[in-house]
C-alpha cells in the first residue's frame, strides 16, 4: 500500500465523519501533519500516520479492503462520466446532463474536473454559453489543485475557445486556444486534443484574416498528418491549406490540396469537409475563369447542406455563388445568392461571413450603378466589422462607402476617405500586417 492510497482513504473517512483537520489535531499531531498524511507526502513520520488511524478508529489491516472499495467507486463514477459523454455525442444532451447532475462528487475528488468539463461541453452544445463557461472555469480551477495527466485543463480551454468563437469573439477564442496549447501535457491522456487545438488555432487565425500566421500553424503540423487519428481534424488541415493557398492566389496548390482532401472526405463520408473543400475548389476555378467547373463544384457544395450536422458556415458558399453569377452577368441570381448569404449569416450568427455578404451585395449594387442602394449594405458591413474588430472587412466597407458616395455627396466621400486613412495608420502600428489579409 503506498502513502497516497492510504492518505486518500484517511481523507475520505475524515470527511464522511464530518471532521475538520483542526478537529483531529492535538499536542501530538498538527493540522499540517494530518494534511501531509492525506496528501501522501512521503517524509511524514510513520508513527504519526498510525496515530491518526487510531484517532479515526481505523486499523491498518482494514485499509486494503477500503482501498479496493474506493477503486470500485472510482471505476463506477468513471463509467457513468464516459456514458454521459456518449449520450452527448449522440445528441441526447439533456439525458447527459441529468446523468452528470446525479453524480455527487466533492471538489477534491480526482474525477471532479472531468465532471465539470463534461457539464461545460453539454451547456456549450445547448448554446448556454454562460453556464458552459462557469463549468469549464471550475474544471480548470480544480485541475490546478491536482496533477493533470488527464489534460482536462487543456481541453477545457479548448471548449472555452469554442464558446467565444460561437459568440464571435475571435480574439478571446485565439487566447483560450493558446492557453490550451500551453497547458497540454504530451505524456498525458487525450492526445488527440493536441491536433484539435492546433487546427482550431489555424481556423481562428484564418477567420481573423491573419493568413500568414494561419499558414504557419498548418505547415508546423503538416508532417504529423499521418499521426492524426481523428479524420475530421485531418480534413480541417486540408481545408485550411487549400483555403489559405487560394487566398494567397496560389491556385495550383489550393486545387491540389482541395482535391486530396475531397478524396479523403469521400472515403470517410465527411459531408462537412466535402462542402467546404468543394467551395474552395469552385473558388479556384472561378478565379481562373473556368465558370462551368466553378458552378459544378459550388453545386456539389450546396448538395451537402442537407447532410450537414452544423450549418454555421454555409453563408460562404452563397457569397461565392454570388461572385460566380456576377461574372456570368446573371445579376438577379447573384442578388438572390447574396441575400441567402445574409439570411444564413444572421440565422447562425456568423458575423465574419455576414459582414462579407453585406460587402458583396454592396459591390454588386455598385457594379450595377445603384450607388445609393449600395450605401445601406456597406453601412451594415461597417457596423459589424467595427464592432467585432474585423479590420480588413472594415477597410473594404469604407472603400465601398467612399465609392458609393463619390460624385453624389462629397462630404460623405471625404469622411470615408479620412476613416480609411486613419484605419491604415492604426494597422501599421500593430504587429499585424494589413496586406496579410487577402481574400
């Protein structure tokens, strides 16, 4: 029997009987010594431990039986925690929460961090983000009081980042993800979380328009692709590499990685990746002027929408369809696609793409010579871009507004030009490179 096992039993018995450390302390044993015994500190005098057992009316010969009982309880709790997580994964989130709420674990129980982490994930899935965050913060707090070979701290930061992402706070999403990466134990459990943290970091950087930084994340992890057990995570890296190459105007590379990813998605029937990779491939064809291939790829992407578990990102396909129809001089179809992009951006609170959809609609109206009508859309885009710190989109919205007012209202035109100048000055004072934000 090791000191830590004996210490755990002593602590459990003391708490079950309602004793504080001070209640058991006397002139022969101090509260600090009792605490050391319970924590299994190895240098504690053996006689002191025997004295504490006597005070609790415990005999040394009874401890192995008590330890086995404790292990059975631990295994039972662990089973129910994992069962609840399976319920959550298959969509029975309320059932998972009921199971988790029925487990009464003290904060010092070794499984308590996992309990709060799983509660946090359930509330995140229900979009109860404040409750999710409270549980995830609690999980992180409890892991700081014990060794974290489980990597609960790292995955709790990962889930906190996802909460922030769904609430359109990309700065905090990135910060929490980096905290998760810093907390990750490479010799601990949940090894698959490392690559999920890396993939999410690349995704958030891409959403923020920090293309060079996002590409570095991809390149740093690309050689480990074969080690990634989670196919969906691997496909996120394929999408990132193809999308980032597209936005850097490296069309050959974008097309190659999109095609490789599409084959992997087809084999594994991952429709969300088929949707996103087909969108990238269609965008490459669109820029190359191969409009029939572009439309075919976009139709493949649209065909996946009914099979998507999550539809938060579908505004993007409608934005790019709008660009296709604009090039084909099918302006009514372009407007319909962009209105659909605006509608889905609002429905799923996808602020970056909603902002882009407003900009695209404004640019379409400018192209048709409807300057005054374009102002409304550029103003909406400017509102969201400013509120959510989307600097590149803010610049594009200001440029669109300036173009809309040109020749109509000189005062408004000059105001937009001054705002653009100030924005570029702000950007040059930061570490971010403005022209890194390529569409």
